[in-house]
């Protein structure tokens, strides 16, 4: 199974359509399956009294409100129509996460094949019900969530007619530290909910995302940017284009290496077995009719003769002919 890789552009366009299109180009060049943005009306997303997250203050300062910061990162619905058309032209899947009801309805009109629900909306009942009403596949991020909250969100989506759900394990911190990742929770969710699972990665680098792939992640989501030194809340915890390409390549390699799960020798292994395995051979010169014992036979390479697994069957039999030292025993 090929892992679906979402290149999360998010708001790393900094409100610039030129930058947004460059992000699309970079995602396509890196080999990502889809490029994803974030669609919102600032006043519908953030109240005037909402404070910035600690990581947002660290990256953008504390002189402005979260609403002021978000407003500078907002693109218009017409902008997203243009970006959808640009993705179609570039031949990469366009996705965008809606953060309010109006944005859900707008994106529905763009015929996105998948809804991506962010971790922050997993307890937003009206939002979940509205997404479910469109009855399209859903990718649900589970950062900050308990198993009970995940169960409740799944039930809301199911009750609204949405059954095709993939859960993304996620640690909502930017960047997230390794001791807070808990990748094994992917398997816990897979067993509990009997749904496909993936991983939305907020760590630095690519190794954790690659490890998630090795653990069976159906989807990998990773923030990326044109330059980590750009101003904005998410750039520092994002990959640059060359790193995104390295992630795609590494995930493809892991998928290839995972194989089909059946244990069997491969063609090259069968050829090498003759060299690497051993056979029963004469430990010293043996005369015809001599009894074969631990004193006159032993086990050595190559593996083209009688297998050492036949040792006890061979011991005590008589030599059918003369054997020189190191010659393969025959019976």
C-alpha cells in the first residue's frame, strides 16, 4: 500500500498568492500526493479575546492578538478557487482544511475529494455534523484528544452518514519533542476503532514520519515551507522543499521494503543459499562401507549437498563409496 503524503502548506504562504503557488510547485516537485492549505474567515475562527499559543508568540511576538495574526494569513475564497485551478493544472491534489461553516460550504463547491478535519475541531459538534452531511471521506487529526473524544467525533460523523474515516495520530505542539510523540498510539487507535490510521507530524526533521510509515501509517501529513526563516507562526516547524523531497523518497523506500508480509525466500536468496548454507561433508578420508560417525563427518559450506538437518538420519549409516576429505556426502 502506498502511503498518501499530504504536503501541509497551511498558512505558510503568509497571505501571498505568489508564495502559495510556489508552495504548490514545490509539493509537486517533491512528489507529494496532495498539497493542503487552510481556509477560514478570521472573524468566524478567532474571537477578539483569544490569545496566541505560546509557540505563536515565540515566532511572531506578543504585540498583536491571535485575530490580528490570523487576519494577515487569510486568503479569500476567490484566491482558493485560483489555487484549486492551479493545482489541477499542476496535476497535484488540492486540499484545504476548513475552520468554519462558511468555509466548509465554499470548499464543498470546489469538489474536494476528502475532508481534512484539524485537531482543534474534533470537539466542535456543529462543525462535525456539517462536514458529515456531505458524506465524503474524512481524515481526522486527533491531537490533544482522549480516546473518548475521538470515539465521540467518530460517532457524530457516522451518524451524519460519513463512514470512510482515517484517523491521524498527532501531537499538537510546534515543534513537538520526541518524548511526546508516542507513535505506538497509532496501533492503539487502529485496534480500538478498526479504522485506517496515519500520522500528522510536527517534529523537526523526517525520521519520525518515516518511522510512522514503517508502523503502517496510511497517511503522512507534514508542514512545509519555502524557507524556515520566513516570518510566520509555522515556518520553524516545517520542512523546506529539499527535506520534503527526502521525506517522500524515504517513505517510498519504506513502503517498498515493507513488502506483502508473507515470509518466503526471494530469488536472490535462493541463489545465495548454496553459498551461505552448509552441507554434510567428509571430515577426513572415508572408505566405502565405513560407518559414518561424528568422527568422520562434519558440516561445512557449500549448501549444495545433504542438509545438516538430516544429521541424525545420516549418523550410523555406511558410506556408499570412498569420500575424500571435504567431499559432499551422498547416500
